[in-house]
């Protein structure tokens, strides 16, 4: 049964902003970039790549299906808030001089695209949001891992002190360039698939078309400016003499970076490897999130997710009333959706194999007792 509308209107904003703080929704975002910039690389990789997604998972899998009417009311507000992530945080990233702070603000800006996909409340947009969640997990681990390696080699992440590192660290330079291009949404990377899917989904909602245009501008222009400037400052230009003894990553250190880049490329060229797995569950969530007051959404095939729950059958009081009515009418042999055996006991087979009706259980117990009695007599 759906939650009461008054309860939805009270609980959904709490979940939205509670999860939003964890996911660094603007204007509750300022802790994220500072935390990532100060944390060890492994901690930043884990939190930005994995833990932050818990809030998005809770919003998509819990808040939207349980409180659909309140979700529909708040989605346009969420769409305008996500512009704060995409535009404002993007402008903040353009002013950064520390590589870790720039990557941290870039991570926060990418959350705006996920919120925009959720705000569309349609299958294309929500599927794109989940795709960006996966892509951002790979990308955050890659970028913070690369910045950690550069810090271990140089002892600083101030971009004004770096420069020309591609001469000494060729693999790291190529990996950082590919990470920046993936973050810009270059076709061929998984990030492009997620972002363009979100834009298509948001464009289908007339009320979100202005937001979509501004988000596209932020993705294409602002993101490209601060990421390509960072690549130029760190990898190109004149190299200071104090970096003459830097060493590139060995084979063992190259392996995790290569796996992350390969994941972005494989899923970028073959996105159906992800979307075919995501679509059945997101389709069901969208149906539940867009239902109107009084509507009932039927279950799916039961092959994906845990939302496909068969109807548990009549309630005990309904079974008792139907048993009495069938006993009075004498139609004990009628079979149908609610069947009855010859003694007038009702059969209520439950779909999905979750159990049997009371009549079947009663007959089964009687037959078991008779078999035991006959066996004991013999």
C-alpha cells in the first residue's frame, strides 16, 4: 500500500537532503572537495568511487518507489539544484591551483548529471544516471590514484610547481590525459554514454529543457576548460630541474590504472553490457515513482531485482468469508482463481511458489495422518 501523502511530503525531503549531503548536492557540497584534497589517495578513491554511491542508491531504490507523489513534487527543484553542481562547482574548479582540489570539485560537479537523470523520472534518464554512477566510480579511482602517484614522486600537487612531467612519466601522462578526456565526456568512454543518455532523458521533460541546455553547456565548456588546463599545467611546458630524477610507474603500478582505463573503454564502446542489466530494475522503479494517487503498479517478470513480489493471496478474513459463502451456496466443486475441493475447503495457491492455501495444507495434513494410521495398523 502506498504511504500516506502527508507522510510522503514530510519524509521525502529529509531523505533527499540527507542523501544529498552524502552525495554532495549543491549547496551542501563544500565538504567534499576539501575532504578529498586532504585525505590519502586510497581514502579519496574509496569514498568518491564507492561510498558516495550509497546515497544515490538509497535515493533511487528507496525514496523514489516508496514516496512517488512527493518525489514528483520535488524533482523540478532537484533539477535546478543540480545546476549548482554542474555550473557553480565547475567555476570553482576552474580557480583551483591544487590538483587534488581540482579533481575533488570535478567529482562534485559530476554528481549534478546524476541528479539531473534522477529528476527526469523516466527510463532513459534514470538509466543514464546509474551508468554515470558506474563510470564515475572508475574515473574517481583512476584520477585520485594518478594524483597520489604524482604526489609520491614530487611531494606536491601545486600545479604552478609542476610542468613537463610527461617527459619523465610517459605512462602516467597518457593515463592522466585519458582520464581528463573521459571526464570531459569524450565519445568512446563510459562517461559519454551516461551523460548523453541523461541529456536525452531530461530533454523529454518539457519543464527541464532549459536546465538541460545549461547542463550541456556546463559539461562541454566548463568541464573541458578546467580539465584541459590541468593537463597542460601538469604534463606540458617547461620542466623544472628538480624533477629530473622522477621515474615512471613500473609494471605492477601500471596494472590498476590500465584496468580502470580498459573498463571505461570497454563499457564505453559496448554500453549494452551495462544497460541490459540496469534497464529491468530501473524500468520498474520509474513505474513506481511516476504512479498517481490510487494507482497500483503490477509486478514484473521476477527475473531481476527484488521488487517483483507476487501478490500474497487473500487475507485470512477474506478466505473465511469466501468459505462461508461457498458453503452456503453448495458450490463446493467450483474451481477458478479461488478454488475449492469437494469437502468445501478453499484452495488458495499462491503465485511464485511461496506457499499453498489453507485448504491444501489441511488436506495434506489429513492425508499424512491417514497414511501413518494405515501403516501402523499393518
